[in-house]
C-alpha cells in the first residue's frame, strides 16, 4: 500500500494520482484493456468450437490461458516483437499445448480485437459506473430543486438583476439539461458496435472457405460479447459512433461546467446566495485564514477546460487514410482518461451539490436591491396591453427618473397623472405584482414540479 | 451586377466572395435573419388575435408591416438605440397605426425572437438545401461504388499494401458513413426547438393574467412556425440541441475530409489510381504547365481545417452564467457561416465525385507490385487451420527470404518440402487464392451491393 | 451608398457587416490582397530591369498594368482558367504590348507572389493600424490606472474577498500584460519574411543561368518591398514565423478577454464597482427597461471565443506534405478575418475603457463587508514573526469564532489574553493596519506608478 | 521492480506506462513538483536568515526539513486540511522545533510557491533534458541532409511530381525550422519568471515593515533560485510568458508531425523512397507477415494530434477573474504531461531518423516517371525569356500533346519547327537542362551546405 502510494506520485498525469476513479480501473486502465482484449480472443475460439472448427478442449485451453494473461508479460513480449497484439497472442500461445497454438487469434486482425475490446469496455464503464453516477447527480439536483421550488431569487442576465425566479427553477434547468444528456448517452452508447472483418474489412481471411457466411461468423463472435457488428468496416470501425459517443461525454461535461460557474458566482462575497459546507479542518488559503473558496466548483470548471479540447483530437481522428493509417493509435489510447476525468468531476459535483447551503436571507437581500426596478417590465407590458402608445420607452424614462431622483419607481408611478386611467384597469393580480414584484415569478414553482415529474418518468427504467 | 461584384471583393471573409452558396442566402445572411425574426413577431400577433387579445385588423397591420422590414432600416435604428431587437420592433412600430403600436413584440423578450428565428432558419436551410445536397452526394457515391464493385484495388493500411479489396468497396464505406450522418442530422434537426418563455424563462410576462396557461400560449406561437417548445428555458434555449446539431455538421464535414484525403493520395503521381477530369483551359500551376493537382480535394480538406475547430467555440458557448450572459451573442452570429462552408465543400465534393476517373490499369499495376506478398496472410491462416504450429512466424520468415532472394513467395512455398503435406490438403478455392491473390478479396463486391441496398431502403423517405 | 449597405446584409460573415473595420480594408479584403499581389509582380519586373534583363520601358508597362488590375477581372479570368495567380498574370498580360507579355511573372511561382504578398500586407496592417491602436489602448489603460492608483478596492481571489489593493493596481496589471504583447507583436511581425525561390524552393527557375546568384536575385526582389527572405523555403514559406505571429495576436486577444471578464463581473448588480456611461437613447433590454448591461465587454469576450480556436487551424496548417500540399490554401484565406476581429474588439475596448465610470462609493461599501476579516492575514503574519507557534491555525479559529459570534475580529483579538504580549510588540504601522485594514494595500500605488513609467519608457519609440 | 511494473499498468494515462520519459521524472512528476516547492520554501528562509530576520540555525532546520518531505506525507496531510500548500507547510513544520515552526512559509502565499516552483522545474527540464535532445535531433537531421545533399529526388507539390530537388534539400528545411524552434524555446524559457508578491500581488504581507523594500525581498528570494521576478503579478503570475512557452513547445511538436507525415508518405509502397531499418524480430502486422509499417512516424503524428489541442486549454487559462480564480489549477497540473509527450516523440524521432534508409534507386525510378514532363517549366521560362509571346500556354499544350500521343515532350519539342530559332539561342547549361532535367535542381546542394553552416554557427553555444 505504501508502495502503491509512492508509485502514484511518480506519475506525470494527475488522472493517475489526484483525479483517479477507483471504480473505473477495471475498465479503463491498461491492465483492464488487456483483459478486455483477451475476452475477445476467447469469444473467437468459443465460436470456432461451436462451429466445429476446433474441439472444445482446444477452445477451453485457450480460454483459460487468455484469462491468465497479465499486462506485464504482454509488455515484456512487446518489447521483443514490437507489436502489441502479436505480443498478446504470443503470451496466450505460450500457455497452451502445441495442438492449440495454431488456433489462437486465427482469422483475426489486430483491430478486430482492439476496436471490439474498446467498444466493450466503454459500454461496461458507462453501464456499470458512469450512467449510475449520472442518475445519482440527476436525483441530487431534483431534490435540491424541489426543496427550493419556492425560494425567491432574482434572475440574472448579463450578471445584472433581471426578473425574479425561484432558486429551484434555476436548478431544475440543469435537471432538464442533464436528463437530456443521460438519454443521449444511453443512445450513443447503444450505437457502439464491434467488428470482425479482418485486415482491410473485406472478410478476406474469413472467406477462405471455412465458414458459410463470414458476416454471420462475425455476428456470432460479437454476440458472445453482447455486441452488434458495424454495417461495414475497414481495418477499423467507422469512427462516427465513437465520435458521437465522446461528443456526448464532452457536452455533458459542459453542463457540469456551466453549473459550476453559476455556483461559483453565487458564492461571490457580495452575492453569497449559496455556500458549501466546510469541514472544520479545511483550510481556505495558505495565508488568508478567513477565506472560504468555491474550490470544488473551480476544480470542475478547470477539468472541463482541460478535457473539452480533446474533441479536436477526436475529430482529427475521423480521418484515416484508405483502409486505415495508424495515426489514431496513440491518440485513442488517451481516450479512456477522458471518461475518468468526466467521472471524477461528476462525483465531485454530486458530493458538493449535496452540501450546497442555500442562504435564503441573502437571496432576499439581493432581491430587494432591485425589487423596485423589477416592476418596470410588468408595468410596461400592462400599459401596452391597455393600448398605451409607447409604453417601453415611457417606462424606461420613468426608471431613469427613479435613478436620478433616488425615488422608488412605484412612487413615481403613483404620482404620474397620465397613468391613473390605466392603473385603474389593472386586475388585482396585476396591481399586486406592481406593488410587490416578488410575486412576479411567473410559473417558476409549477415548472420545477413539472420538469421533475417529466424526468422521473423518462428515466424510470434507467 | 458589376456593383455587386465589386462589393463582394471588399469582403474580409472568403465565405462572402469565394465559397458563398447562393441557395443559402435566404436563410443564413443577416438580411435573412431579420426576415426570420419578423416571422416570429408575426406569429406572436397572430396568436394574440386568435386568442381575442387584439383584433385581426391590428394583427394584420403588424404582420404586413413586419413583412416590409429591411435590414438597412433596422441597422439604422440600431445605431440609435443600440439594441438589435428593440430596433427591429421600433421599425415595425413605425409602420403601423397608433392603436397597433403597443402590441408589437408584446410579451416577448429579445431571445424569444432570436433563438426561435435561428432554430427556424436552420431547420429550413437543412430541409430545403443541405439535406437534399447530402442525399445527392450519397447517390453519387452509390453510383461510383456500384460501378466499381468488382474493380480490383490493393487495400492499404499504414500507406502500405495490405490485402486486396475492390474500389467500390473502398467507396461504399463512405456511403455507409455518410448515410449514417444523414440520419443523424435529420434527428438532431428534428430536436431543435423554440421558446417563448420571456426574459428569465419563467413566463413572467405571460403570467400577468392574460392567458389561461402561459405554456400553452408559448406552444401556440411556436406551432404557427411549425416548432415545438423546449421543456424549459432561461432567457435562452438550453444549448445542447444546438450543440448536437453543430456536432453533426462538423462530424459530417469530417467524412468529407476523409474522403478528400483518400482521393488526394490516390492521385499521387506514383499511385495515380484516380484522376479528376480537367477542363481544357484549366491551369494546374502558374509555372509548371504539366501539373494536374487535386485542388478540389485539397480545398475540401482545407475548409474542414478552417471550420472544424469552431466546435470549441460551440462548447464554450454551452456555458452561460445564471439565466444568461451575453457572451454567446457574437459567437452565435458566426454559426451560419459554418453551414455555408459545409455546403460549399459538399457541393464541390458532389461535382468532383461525379468526374472521378478511375485508372483501372494503374490499379492493376499497383496491385501487381505486392501480388506475391499478399499470399502471406491466407497462407499463414491455411497452415494454422491445419494445425501448423507456428505459422505466422514461419510465413514471416518465408517473406523475408523472398525479399532477400528476390524470388516470388509462391516459388519459395512450392520448394519447401515441409509444406507439401499441408498444401495437399488445401481446397481448390484455397489453392486458387494462394496462386492468384487477386481472388483474395473476401466478400467485397457482395458488401458493396448490400450496403447500397441498405441505405437505399433507409433513405427512401428522405 | 444605399446599395453598399444592402450588399452588406447579404453577407454570411458578421465580419463583413457588423464587426468590420474600415481602416483595414486596404490591407485585408480580397481586393486589397490582389493589389498586394500586383505589387510583388511589379517588384519582380523592376529588378529584371535593374539587372538589364528587360528594358525599363517593358518594366514600366508591366508596372502600370499591374496597378490597374481589379479584383473583378481577375475573378472573371479565374473562372476560365481555374487558377488564381495564372488569372492575375493573364490580366496583366492583357494590358501590355506583345513584347512585354513574356516577362510578366517570369521566374516566379504562384506562392512566391502569394506568400510574399501576405507577409507584406500583414506587416502593413500591423504597422499602420493595429500597433497604433494597441498603443492607444495601452495609454487609455495607463490613464485609468493612474487616475485610480489610490482608489481602494478589495482584491478578489476565487471571487472571494481577499486582501485590499487599489483599482489602479488592478488595471496596471493589464498595462503590463498588454505592453508585453505589444513588444512581442513588433518582434514577431519583424520576423515575417518573404520568398522568391520558385516552385519547390530550390531556385530551379532562377538558376537557369540568367542571374549570377539566385539568392541575391530573391533578396533584391524582396528588398524592393522592404522584406527579407526566408533562410530556406519550399514552394511555400516555413510556417513558423506566421504561426508565432498569429499566436501573438490570439494571446493578445486573450488579454482583452480577461479584462472584459473582470469588468463584466465588477458590473454585477451586487458589486457595481464600475459602470459604463450609457447614451440616453440606448436600450438595455427589449422588455426590461431598467437594465444596464455590460454588452461591450460581453461582446469582446464573445469575439474571443469565436476566434481563439482558429489557432487550431493554424497549427494544423503547419503540416504540409513534402514541398507543399495545398490544404492550407482556403484556411489561409480566412486568416485576415482574425486580424479584423481582433482590431474590432480592441477598438471597442478602447472606446469602452475611456468611458468606464468607477463607483468609488461602491468600492468602499464592498471593502467594508470584509474589512474586519482582512486583518486575519497580517495578524497571523505578525504573530508568527514574533514566534507565535501556530499562528495560521490559531487565527483561522479566531475567524471562525468571529463568524459564529457575529463579533468583529478586532474585538475578539483585543479580548484574547494570550495575545496581549504579542500585540504590545507591534509597531505603529503594524497596529495601524490591524485596526484599519484599508491601509493593508502593500505597495499598490507605488507599483502603479512604476509600471506606467516602465512601459512609457519601453514603448516610447513605438 | 515487478511491483513497479504492475503499478504502471494500473494507470489511466499512457504517459504513465507507455510514453513515459524516465529522465523527466525528477522534474515533472508530482513527487518532483513537491521537491521543487520545498526548494522555494527553503529559498525563502535562506533570505530571511540573510536579512537577519531569523537565525541561521532556524533557517537550517527548516531547509533540512524541507529536503526530507515526501509526496506521500503531503498527500496524507492534504486529505485532512484540504489544501495542498498548507499541507506541505504543515509537513515541514512537523519536522522542526517549536521555535522554527512560525517561520515556515512566512510572508508567502501558496501561489508564490506554486508558480515559482513550476517556472523553476520547467526551466530545469528544458535546460537539462529537452534542449539537449532538440540539439541532438538537429544534428541527426544535419547529418542526414549532408549525406544526401546530392541525392536526386523529385520535388512534390499537391502530392504530384513538380520539379527536382535533392533529398538533403528536403531534409535541410527541417534543420532550419527546428533550429528556429530551438532558439525560440531558449528565448521563451529565458522569459519565464517567478513571483513573491503575496496573496493579491501587492506585497501586502511583505510590506508589514520587516523589509526595507518588498520588491527587493522578492528579488532576493527568487535569485536564490536563479530566477527573475515578474514586473507585476496578482496572486498568480501574468500568464503570457507561460503561454508563449507552451506555444513554442506545441509549434515545435508541429515540426515533428510534419516531418513524420513526409516520411510516412515517402514510405508508401508505391513510393518507397525511404525505409526504416527493422529489427529481425519485429512484427509488422498480427495477420499480414509481410507488412513493414511506418509505425514510429505514425506514432509521432498521433501524439501531436493528442497534445496539440491542449493549446486551447492554455489560451482559456489566460483568463483568470480579478486577482485570480482557481479554474486554472487542475488544468495547470496537466501541463507537465505535455512536455513529457513532446520529449517522448522527439526521442522517437531521433531514434528513427538515425535509421532512415534512403532508397536511392527508388528515388531515381520515381524521378524518371516524370523526367520528361519536368522540362516543361524550364522550357517555358527559356522561351519566355527569349520573348516567346505565350510561352506558358504554349508549353501547356505541348504537354497535353505529349500525354495524348504518349511521346516524350523532348521529342515533340525537337519536332516543332516554330521552336527551332529559340532553341538555338539556348546556352549549353540551358540545353543540358532541357535534355536532362535531373540537372534542373537549382542550388539545392549548395543550400544544404549553407543552412547547415548557418545553424552550426547559431547553435554553437547551446
């Protein structure tokens, strides 16, 4: 353990010592990748046995050998043969009898194994770790929104006070955006497919007369792993399903970043509408003992800045010359890290969202700063609705006057003779809003409820 | 006309003088944008009249005024009021009677108009221009693939000769990738929605008591335009549907870029497997009269390099503080250009794909270079299938020998005593392939047919 | 004029109708580009005449013809010959006598003209427009900083109140960063070079025996234009000088974006430390007549988001296969727009920086919010300097107490018996700071003066 | 060792198991970072002792404690206090006597340590590892260029045969581009500066009366580490020097990528102008025993695709709100990896450049393919130089004829009656080139020599 720890800090990538996600190790480390590749090799011999091409004994021998492969031995062999999949194959071969050796990896090309293994492990990581986490965050935000569905907050556009909403309404927007990403991620993950079409994708090797239908053979191997085949492939899979997949991860990351930015700003000293509960021993600053910094939200934003541009790499990797060039090989090896970073930030978001402290009194205080001016919009609309000719311009002037005279807008309104005939026509609801703009929140609380119901329904089978 | 032309060259952006797409002007220029915004204003008063809030006369007056708005007058007014939508509204107001004035833009916030207009014009551009073009390219590639479904070509990986395919097989991969993008684009375009929820998205203004259900009011306004509303919005629409939309455009652009790269390289002097039919008067180089350059494919790749990174802007624009900051405003104004650039490149691709000249004799010549070595893969597989212990390694050595002795691999194979017992067990098909590797094309021609059938079926209602 | 206006709105790119910079048209439009290319053609014949290769009459004829070339005719000819430089050459040839025709463009390859013309016009745009504007912004910020060198402001880290500074100190940081970019831009602009080395860069054509030293010939042609040649080139210039140049533009844009973000946030309703003076007629919102939005700063941030990712294109264009592929051609045509956008945003920044209204009373108010807690840092340091064993932790606890008891930190400090012996050792300056933390501004005002002096000195010859 | 190996494969980032650079571990791992931070803490107390603020015994105690700090203990402490620098400080404090404790980290803010430590370790990594490697690559390319300064190769533009060069000329372009990057990197590394200006950059803490001149104090601390201070800073350093630094790394990476692409394409089966010497045991493909893939060049291109887009992160991190927000914190932690990846690829490039096998006979063969057409350019120029009216167009037609009639251009030229009077005026050199275009290589060999001399001179002190 001490040893493990020490190793960690000899790492270059923070994903390996600071933002690691333990639960993803069985899918996304190099070791895990090798395990997944052996699963594909095992699936192959299983089908060869089913088809009677090899005996079940031979198949069993290979399957068991594949299960015992370690990353270390593969890397050691790779140093010799300079080819990662040939190294893996050699390691399996070294563990089986002479009669089994020839059937290891037979009919397969490297990418049949690599692309299929990637597809498989990404799907597993999504279904076993990432989607459950996404659902948990969705629920956390639902609870937060519901708890504050009626908590008055000033809405802000351009960083300026605009019209009132409720805090729950502000949060439930993220429930909707995040729910939308969850469904999208399920869909694009579902679209990931495997391949077993050989070195240039034309099933050359599997058309040597051993199988009635090479496409059927591909379908069987992949179905052992729970996968569908691509319609067509070259040496590698067509990139678009993977591109869509990572786009969905990155655009989900964007939702986290936006939420983080909103919360960071609501934590500004002058705004102070939310806080994060601090541990007693936590230090805000190495020299300023009084600081309470939104470090978790800052961290999430920073991780997004680190990983969002990776999409450029992914788009560049859409281009592979002819039946494939290998310039997508290293770059593809760096993709699992993106899933780890996303999960790490998402888990941080779950944790910190659970301990958001809403400072309702500060929300009230901030609202009151602009309370008076807020009446401007409904006033203009009500006047216009009654046919007042230039209501927007007129109200804008009243607001200026209110600024200059430092007099509440409502007072100025009441003193305007010209307005009286209009004001008399206002309904009680309308008058009430002009006098108490905290009632000018539209359908905010109702919408909170509705959006939560909508996503509970849509995600109930997830 | 001379005037127009002159103006064009006073432009800074090549999209406005060199890569322009005439057919997209009615959707994606600034003038078109203003037209679309007036459509939304018109939809609003139509619904106000339907609901009996205003008379049909008033509504008609506004609708007709809206239709007569020009970009020039809006820009002139904007110079005065410094607000684009207020300027538009003023222009409409200036064209109607006093009694109609108050009802222009009533209940709407700028973004209700802007976001809805963008959604609408992008949908129109996609359905009327871009999707039809995509279908045309799909068909062009289908024809090319079908025409060459049996044309032997050496498959290439790492730029090296690998196993044989057919040229149609290489092309039909793009039929599949492009078809996939077409379906995806239809889907993400379908997901674009509008909004009419007011300044902070809580329907504050439309909850002033004039409408029974503000969400129903929103739905009606949008349905005048054939749009659905977002589940929830702030001042602006949730960004993800637009982000998915542009991701699909950019990933489609990537398919064009990949095709272009493949063709560029097949045109290399030494490879020369395809050519582009040149006009008699076309000049290849200003000093080298003999050059025949793949400028169209280079152009497409270059446009992709220009516009692909715009996705970074789009991801950054996912983040908008609170109910909205305005830092996505200019950046959003630059998005239509991306659709124009994509369409411009796609049309170039259609044109050039139609005049691709396949040099079958050069394909034959190139194939022959490696003909001999190609037998290595099937040989290794056949030997292994017969239980030969270390077939891959063994064949690799034979290939080395063939290189060193400059002797055909097949000859070396025939001379190997140790191989005889194995060779005798080969079927006729298998022997045929070893002796004539041009037969080692797997199911390439069959796959061409199958993929074309698949996409003809899937796209038949498009 | 009305015509021009109309044309403008038929544009797709906002750079051509909304964010245009009139002063840059003579360098960066397509028309200007063609003018610059003709200058290079003229320089060539001038040198041919100087060397006695052609007569001065012939040279003059060509020079005068080159000056009369219009973009329209070149584009019309290009439609025929499909090659932009050949079209330009033909247009010049059509304007000269038979005996002059052969000498137009002789020894030149397209890229000798294109790359050299780009280099030249970028240099001109920088020296005549962009650098003077940068200097103006620098001076504007210097004045603002100097005016507020003593204006107390709370410093903010993590959006939280930290230690006090002065507003001038906050601004002068940008004076330093911007000054640094100015010097850098001068340097990288100076490093831009031209070329006249022919179709593959080996001076093949100019080594046909007409010139004693082809490199000397190149040097002379370029020196007509005030340029130096590259050490070596292929068909095109080595990309790095241009890459460094655009990096400097983009990183300068980043300084603008950071300044804009700072100001945006200082304009938040709750902070309100600065404002922008509004025109009387300006409209803040189409529905909320009371809004005063930081639209100029938002605009600058948004433009940065639009153009910053273009660096990805520029990095991709560093790669050109062998002696050149043409996949950098279109992309390069889009680079002038980046300079226009940068200048447009810089000019907006100058304008808005000149009318920043500093709300000193709000700065005081905000400072007071945290005044009490600010003493924590100097207190901890003073205690530690006197050997207090765990001062940081101890003061952190006092701050917690102050929060919980809602009692000023200073009071709590005074009541602590344990602290007395330490407090007595404080100097007057130190006591003064603990009692009045508004004095805890370090050397902020002095630094303002020093940095301004530094940059006045460094930029005095610019 | 087995343990270490095992750990490695539990990594997510390939930089930690596959593309690691042992020599950079002492600068760029997390462990190294902590070491560097302790160096800054040590420099601080050294200066405190020099100034007589603390005794040398106390300083020594702290310096020795700092040297014994391990990453493990810091991380363990961080888990408790949730602040990385406070954790580090606590660890040092725990190792010193009571009387020394208060003086650890006194007057410093976290970023004084972090930013200075980063600057220091990057400088060390550059000077001790990266620059020496860059020089080695430069020399490797110089040797390759010199060896082949006269080796005839066809120059290629658009992937098409253009005019002849020599292979050394093609390589020496990279000598120039790389040399330019070396000088640039030295310069931008030199520009990296440190800071010791406190929590908001105004030297608040160091102005408490203990030091005569806080800026002088900063200068002394940094000079202990061999660093200069920034002109001005906030909590953090102004970002531009670091942005320039990483731009230079990334643009250097671009040079590697371009070289790699050139070599990849020269290795295409049909071109085969260069090869990489293979180890006997190396496997080219897991199923195709005959393949010899340019995997090293592909790898370098792929690494560039992976890391180039990180520049977007770096540009985003230029923006930090007010005196600093923390959203650049994680992202900055990922920057060392970029240096590792660059070095890893550079070392691969050195290795593979040393074993490039030039296939001169294939270069000859490829040249001969176009030999005949190459005469077109010099012919057109010579005719034009003699006043032939429309030489370019005329020669273009002759080339067409040569294509159609499958007759050498030279033959066609000789048969043209109209040309005779011109041909007679050609000098011997000129005739020689038309008859043997392999002589049409301009000054290629001379330029090779000249560029090598230039860079040997410029880099001799490096």
